[in-house]
């Protein structure tokens, strides 16, 4: 029995939604048409909105504990100050957990409800904290708008893919940390250098962050250039992709034939592929650099005393202000840990990209996954180009 026109339309819409979700899950929004990227925007934004609500909930709890006053920790923290420190420590992990749990919801309607509840929680928290301050109240509108725009542009799916891939390769992160041991030993010499402490004590926050951004930019440019070199054959129009029938057997593209010839990649799609690979590597390297900086922060808190700080920095300032709160740690210690983290980031970027074992463990699997995704892209594009009255606007040529 032939399907009715209405049932056929519903079937095509369902197949289109499944294909679009498959590409978005893998951080390839450029494959979709413009309408496809902006479809189901509210439900797709739910994970990020849930993470935002979790952070705002922690900030609201801090507001209640501190009674809206500035927090200054001098000496041993009080019970309420320990609670505030605990809330700060769990805010980001709780946000990540909330976003991950919401991302596991497959039903579009349930995700839309979760997004609505998350926005309500975040806005109410902002109203309670800000009172009648219009500047603070406008922050919620800016964050909501930015979240929707980033999701519609596809940046949210790219960042989500990078985070998921990094978490799935935690073993590789540990391997990188072990391989970074030589730079930890080298930076230990920097950590105990008096002149570096003088620099850290006297440099302004603006100049420090400018230097960190400069170092990270150099390392990022190196990683991107090496990534382009590795994937250039795959991005060429004449590149021969491996057979993908088996790898796509359980996907929305299993029944779609491989087109011949393959449609060339658009510039946006090539940039998307390079960005995926480079971002995945940089995020993983950043994790290791952050761990290194944290190790030195803990070491500094253990060994530094007021007389030693005065001897190394020629100052008597033993507190630092972070996020409007005063901590019993010298600002020079915070500065030097950030600087050492940037140096570690540069070293691992240069070491990991040219390391054969690292490529075999982390980079090559990513490239194989992108090979499969590009086969799916070819089938998807050919399918919407040859389907009469297709639901998706395949003729817009957007990428």
C-alpha cells in the first residue's frame, strides 16, 4: 500500500531531523542548510541553558550565605566562607553535569521544557541577586540571546563535540601529562626563580593576560598549521574517501547511496573540519596545562610564608582578589601559576603534534571519524538535492 502524502511528509521530516541531529552531534553544522541549523533552536539550546541555570543557582546560594556582602578571607576561613569556597568549587562541575544530563534527553518536547525551566531558574536567580539594578538584570537577556545565536550558528555543537571527545580520551590526557613531566621539571626552575617572582609581583593584570594570550596564540597557530597539513588530502575535491557503508550501517544515511562524483567541500565545511580537529587537540592540551598550573598553585600555598613572599617579591601583600572575593594567597602566586600554565601549553602543543604515539592514540581516530562524517555528508547532500519537494532547503547552497 502506498503511503499517503501526509505520512510521506512526516517520514521525510523525521529522516531530516535524524540526519541533522547526527551532524550536530559530531560538530559539523556547516554540512546543514541554513534552515537546518536554525531548526529546533530552543530544544537544542537546552544543555547550555541548563548549565547556565546551575551556575546561577550556585551564585544565588553564595548570595544567601554571604548576605549580599563582599567576601574577604583573611587567615583561616570561617564556616560560611568554607561553604562559599565549596560552592565555587562545584559550580563548573555541576554546570557540566547539568548540561550533560539534559543532552541525554532525546525527546524534543522534553528538552524544550527543560530549557524553559532552566531559563526561569536563571532569571529568577538574577532578579534576586541584582534587585533593581538594570545592568545586572540585562545580563540574563544578553546570555540568553548569545546562547541562542551561538546554537543557531552551530558553534554550540562544535564546542559540545570537542568537550565530549576530550572526556572520552581522558586516558590520552593522562598520557600527555606523563609526557609533560620534563616541562614540569623545567618550569620548577622558573617557579623558584626570584626574578620571575619580581616580575609576577609587579606586572599588571592587563599585561599578564596580554602575554598569556600571545603565548597561546603562537601555540594555537602551530597546532592549526600542523592540522591543516594532516587533513589537506581529505579536504581536496579529488580525495578518495574510504568505504563507509559499514561505519554508517546504524545511521540515518545507511540506505542512501554514495554519490559519484562526490560534491566538493565548501569553504565553510573545510573550516569546520579543521576547527574540529584543532579545537579538540587544544582543549585536551589546555586540560593538561591547567592541571600543571593547579599543581604549582597548591605547591605555592604549601611552601609560601609571609617572610618568604616579602623576600621574593619585595612586597607585603599576601592576598589576591578573584571574582570580587579576597583570598589568602599572594597575587604574585596567581600570576606565576598562570604564566607557567601558558608555558606548559606551548611545550605540549609543540611536542604532541609531532609525536607519533600521540597521533596514533588521539589524532588518527579523530581523522577516521571525520572521514566517516564526510561520507555521510556526501550522501545527505545528494539525497536532498535529488528529493522532489524536499523538506530541507537544499538549494540554498549555504554551508
